[in-house]
C-alpha cells in the first residue's frame, strides 16, 4: 500500500510540475513559441493542411538539422507561424504548400524553418485549453489526500 501511495504521489507531482511549467511557458511570450525540452507546441488555426491536420489539432514539433521533401515544417512568415509541407528544396531555398492549398507558398530560406512536425493530438489540445483547471483539480486532489493522511495519522495517535 505504501508503494502504491508513493507512486501515486510521484505521478501527481510530475503532473503538477509539467502543467505549471506549461502555464509559465505559455505566458512568457504569447507571440513566440517557447520550446519545452526541445519541442514546440502549436495549435492548428486554419484548414490549409486538411486532411492531414485539422483546425484545432494540437501539434508537437521538434527542431532538427535536416529536412526533406514531404516533411511538415513550421516557419515564421511576417507575424504568424505557418505549418506546411515541403514540396521542393533547391540549395538553401525551400518551397512549402498547405495540403489543401492549390498554390505553393513563396520560397523561404532553410534557416527560417523553426521545427519539423512529429505528432498531433486532440487530447493535447484539451489539456492545453484546460491546463489551469487541470492544475486546480490536481491540487485539490493532492490537498484532499494530504488532509485524509493527516486525519488518519491523528486517529492513530489518539488511539495510542
């Protein structure tokens, strides 16, 4: 029983830390993605990548050194971040296109690419949108468990 409680407490601690860190990162700079352990998190805002990525999908991307045709990458264009598929690479120039778009994007330089798409998740989107409520919920569980533990300790001490 002690082992199960220890594992449960460790898991709760990890969840709290990860959620608090994600909240801090999200407020650090709303206009610039901040990497977390080498990964970037974005929410798909347009339908330009449908059927691959849907509006509202949360995606995880990672900075890599090399890119190839077919990779989905994110780069900054003006004041927005664009996530599209590489359709052509010529030397230092990269051409991308949204899967649902008819025309290619203007060519960019390789060094403008921020990261490469690695994973999408609807659940991550739920966690990101509700992270403050989740932190509060986990903290309440943590607090209730601490109160129960203290009450049990008091009962044992009173019985002695």
